[in-house]
């Protein structure tokens, strides 16, 4: 009877609830946009109460659309935008400030100060992260330092902090449960990913009282219950969005890797039970906690992924919609020597050059728009390869297959080129909404709905792309790409 799982997927721009049946098949979805607030240049906030309200609405809508009796829902899983920070009052339940979104850079000067003070090394060793305003710690400190009375209230044990998962869990359990999972905790800059504890030295450094912090639990765990139409539904899965997508793609083994091609691309490689430090500027993070063990991942991102296709559409107006890019790129039959380096906002790992800027190389008299479109699609695959090479080098693990999802993974030309340039099979998931599926899988494991082995057998690849390119061509193309990257670097001085 209890054969459905509700996955709550709270993203940066929307709240969604997805209903899965016991075969992991998506049966209903409801989505509502959430509002972003931009009080100043570089500041990004959201109304935390509104996040909860929209999330609850989508949950109700899904149950209604599917005509479900709540007793049929076995469990709820939560996945969420990571790092976004909420601080609220324990008694009133009211946030003392808007949620500060991961994209917000208001604390970057302070991060630079800490870097100058030589704190980066210890932070990296303990948390696997780089010292950046992106993560939660400096956002919490900003709230405590800025909001009147907040410091005193924090000292008096009156405040709570949470990332979005924690906030939703606390609201859904009517203030009974203040907890998070390992994957979300590992994005705060406060959690020691080796000892699996909030780190006293880091708490001191960021001046954050421990009493604010949630309990940290495995990702598949009975966190608490959500009372829905008089029925108690257990909340049994939590993971940050990228880790949930890795789980949703059933990347359970060491070396299993997924790439999500959205606005940017997010690559995660499962490195098993060992945290692998990176020499290439990647992040070491916790993938999930499961079966009394913690699994780690290496993470890297391409800043401009699908956004480059949006640039072709809106900036250059070469295409009417993103899907058209495949058609035009496929028209180029001859060997093309055009390279687009989409370093619009600098280059991330493994180059880390914020002064790099976008560039186009190899133009000749006969270059036409198709060449530019093709080269732009290829750039997404080249940047993904840059990261995968860095991951292989950091982990000493050879990539097995690449599992893909996200909006731009619909592009067959891009996926084939990715397989060719990596010389690896690219497997596109049937459900390209792997994030919600991952949360559902985690929740279902805890209630005994399925096991990891069963999940693997439930996976259906929609299409696999097999590498066809010759070794010599692959090496030549990638060599030229690296030459193009080099020439785009240090443009701003
Ligand atoms: P996000 O979750 O970051 O908003 P999505 O997973 O929804 O991203 O993917 C949207 C991105 O994918 C957009 O940047 C869009 O340009 C790109 N995109 C969507 N469809 C295609 C396609 N068929 N080919 C290439 N890019 C695409």
C-alpha cells in the first residue's frame, strides 16, 4: 500500500515536489517559482517563509493531482539548493533575516582577509572546501554581526541556523527536529569531513556559537515525521542537490561520475570511503552517509555550460531556441578549426584564472554561424573534460562511464562529442531529473522500499553515446583546446 515516495526539491529558483512510485517512476510533479531578492549589487536573498510556503503548496498539489490518499505515501525525501543560509528564532520560529543565497558575495572581502591571514590551508584540510563567500559560515557570521541583538540572542541559545534542508525539516516537524545530513553539513565551512563533527577551531575562527548548529545525521535516516491530513509521514532522506543527483544516477561505486549540464555544469566523482584532497582546485565533499558509512566525492563546476547556449540565443541571436543548436552544429561536416573559450566570468578549476575572458580562435574567411555554434557546444564538453582529467589525477581513479543529466544533456551532438573527446561511454538517464530521484531513493532505502542493488537494476539509460573518434584526432583537438584556453588567460590586468 505504501508504495509512493514524495521528493521535495527546493532549488534556487523554484520549489518542486515530485512523486515517485516504487519502481522509481515519476508519477506527478508540481513546481512553483520562488522570488529572488537583490538588495544590493552582489547580494542575493530569498524569503525563507515563502520558500516553505511554496514547497508546501507543491506538495499538496502533487498529492491532489495524483489523487493519492496520504496513507499511500511511504516516505518523504528532501533535496535542496546547498549552502543557502537561514537563521531563525527558536521560540517564534521567525527568521531573523532573509535567507542568504549561495550566490551572494557580500562576505567576499572578509574571505580575502582570512586568506591573507593564511587560514585557507587549515580550512581546506578540515572541510575539503576553498575559503569562499559561497559557503555558509561567513553568511552566518554576517547575520550575527549585523542584525541588532542577534549576537546576544545567539549567546542565550535562542537562535538556530540551518541550510534549506534543515529549515524545511524544522518547519515540517513543527519545530521538533533541528538536523541536517552529512552532505549538507559538508558545505558550511564548519564541518570537519574527517572527524565528522562540527569543528571547534573553525567555529572560533568564524565566531559562531555551536548552539546554533543542527545535529548531523546520515542521508538515509528517519529524521522525523510530517503530519499531513492526520497521517504521520516519515521524512527519511536528505541530501544537497548535487549529491542527490549523484545518488539519483546510482553512482554508488568508486569512480562513478555524473555531470549535470544546466546553466553551469556540475561534475561529481564518487571516491568511495576516502576523502581525496585536490591539488587541482576541486572540492572534496561528502557524497552521503549511508549504512553507517560516509562516502566522499570530488566536485568541480564549469561556470558557463548551458549559459553559453543562452548566449548564442540571446546575445548573438544565432539560434531561436537552445535545441536548435544541435541542428546547426550537425550541419558542419568538414573538420572545423574554430574554438570558443567561454571564459565570460573567468576560468574555474583546474585553471583558476579569474582574469581570463571569452575568446574565439581559428576564424577564417569561410567561418559561418554553424561553426560558431558547433564550437560553443564543444566548449562545454572540453571544459567538462578539463575537470574530469583533474579528478582522475586527484583520485588516481580512472573514470568508468560518464552519467549525464540536466537540460543541455538533451543535446545529442554535445553528448556524442563528449563521448568522443573523453573516449568514454556517456550514459544519459531516462529521468533527467536525477536530483529529486536521488532524494526519493535515499528516503526509500530507509523504509525498506528498495535496496541499492535494486536501484541499480531499476536504472534505465535512455541513450548511451559510444566514442567513435580516433585517438590521434582526439589528442589533436584537445591539444588545440588547451592552446586556446592558454591564450584566453590573463586578459584582464
Ligand atoms: P538550470 O537547472 O541550471 O536552470 P537546466 O537543467 O534547466 O538548467 O538546463 C537549462 C540550460 O540548458 C540552459 O542554459 C539552456 O541554454 C541549456 N539547454 C537546454 N536545452 C538545450 C539543448 N537542447 N541544447 C543545448 N543546451 C540546452
